C-alpha cells in the first residue's frame, strides 16, 4: 500500500530507501520509470536480472 501511494501521487522516494522502492517498482510491479525521474540504478538493474533469470539446472 505504501509503495502504491508513492507511485500514484508521483512522490519522490526517500533517499535512504530509494533503491528498495525502485526495486519493488521495477521487479515486482513491472512499472516503468516515472516521467522526469532518474534512470534505474545499476544495482537494481543487475539484481532484477539475476532474480528474473530462469534457473538453468
């Protein structure tokens, strides 16, 4: 519920937890970057890729 409030009201994520909220936005909800916001951080991108990668075993 808290994440959706940030996204719906187009409020900046607090700096202290920006990567966490960005990760939730991109990986769990598959939502694109909001207008005028910075690009996805490299850490969030690589962790998302790792989690979404199918298991090859």
